[in-house]
């Protein structure tokens, strides 16, 4: 079974600075998707960034980028120029591909990292 | 708005009572997922619907939990004889299909408190 581990329960960053959130995962599969979701106090899960495992190039979305190390099974999220609105819980998630037997496409989540942004 | 909606937003119930949670997916989304988020935890998969296929109930924690979906529209998650350990936020997500490229859009969740 696949597992996702986020070892930082809480992180803090100064406004305009850069912060990196860590995520490791365990799988025996060679192809899959990885995600970072943001959950503000409103509880709404918002997709931040997605990475396909077969792509070597790290995904980037504006101020958000990932460092995907497939061999190390590591998937960290870097937030540049942090803003007050970035304060939230961040969840790393894994998704199997449908061509693997028994997969229903559900997301497997880590326990999350609470990010605080100081003005 | 055209997003996923859930009702009620909050539900407080007494131990032993039954509760029903509702999810309205985005129109046209064939796949629907229910997740549970306990305090301080990540989301746990509960159940999945895809079109008219039989649902995948592999994540349901006990036979007190059940869910239904009418075609490709509304879904209800029912918890019978609620227990205190059922207290959590229940989140629903929908997507165009089940491929990994199909983004899952989440609703705001229902916070269930069992006294």
C-alpha cells in the first residue's frame, strides 16, 4: 500500500521570504501522480500544484514549485515571496493510475503541515 | 456558483443517532469521492462512485457507514448509530472522470460532532 509522510507538523515563514514544505512517499509503482493541496480555515481543499511521475521536469505554478526526486521518493513544495494569504494547512497527496489493478483514483494524503506567515 | 456544495455545513448529534450528509457535485462530473478528515489528520478515502458502476466501498470504516448516489448527481453519506469517534469533517469531491489527470474538486465539507 502507498503511504505519504509529512514530517513537519508546523512551519513558519516571514512575509516575502521563501519556505519549503517536505513530503516523502512510499510506493512500488513506477508511474503515479503527486499533488499539493492547500486547505485554508474555510476547509475548502484547493489544488496548488500537480506532478506526473513520468515527467522529470519539476512542476511550477507562479510562486509555487516542487522539487521532485523520484529515486528518493521525495516531493517538496517551495513557496516563494510568501504572502499572508498563503497561511493554511498544506497536504501532500499521491494518486495511483487507473491501469493499476484495484485503483479507484482516490487520493492518499499525508497528515499535513500548518503554514503560518508572519507580517 | 458551479462548485461542489455540501450540506449541512455543521452537524451536532447525540451518540446513537443517525445522520445524513449531502453532496452536490459539479454538473457533468461522473466521479464522486467521499473522504473523512479527523482533527489534525489528513483525509481518508471512504467511498467512490463512477457513473452507473457499482461503488467502491473499500474505505468505509464499518457497516454503520453507507452512501448512495442518484445517477451522476447528488450523493448522500449516512452514518447510523453514530459514535464519538465519527466526529470529523466529511469532504466530498467530484471530477470529470477517474483518470489521474482529472482534477478532483472539493466541497467545503460537513463538520460532524457527536456528543
